[in-house]
C-alpha cells in the first residue's frame, strides 16, 4: 500500500511540474496589432488605446495612432529579452503633458504563444509608504496579436 501511495504522489508531482511555460526568451520578429489597456484600481472601466508595433532585429517601432490628439503618438527604440522579461528603451523626446508610463519603455513581463503577445509593465516595489501616499494601482498591459 505504501508503494502505491508513493507512486501516486510521484506521478502527481511529476504531472504538476510539467506545465508548459508561456514566457519566452526569444520573440518572433513581425508586426503586432492590438491595444494598450490601462487599468486603474479606482476606476471600474479600463482605458484602451489601439496599437500597432513592429519588432525587428532588436528594434521596435510603434505606428502613430490615427487620432493625432492621443499622446504618446508613436515611439521607437530598442529591446531585448531575458528570462521572460522584456527590456525596452524608447529613444523619443516627449513633452510632459501626459502619463509617461504609456510609453513602451522599461521592464515588461512577456507572455507569448507565437501569435498572441502580452507585455505587462513591471514596477519596482515600494516599501517606504508615507501617510500621504495613494494606494491606488495602475497597470499597463499591451495585448497584441501577430499580423504577419
């Protein structure tokens, strides 16, 4: 009986440990279209912005939105990936009249199936909260689909 229980536990542990990871170390070059979803813990409805991003040989280029009043409109720079984290560096010069977290810049958690691509902005954890600190959270997530 003990042998059967040990075999069962071994098989259970083995099956739980065999999940396929959706994180990638290499991302396929190509054009991606989708949305930037901005979720605020205070507002119940997220804000979405249409996006078209081209990834080619370590460089990215965001096609400007059809609505010229939306900022940022476009963007370009370099990127690399390591251990499921994407590191993006935007090369643009921007004005200060919008939320700079909407610029594709910084560290992002990557999930990809080869066709679908999700980039979720990573923020460093704060430990020195003052009483005047807002505890609202804002998430920035690119939800994209490869178009070629």
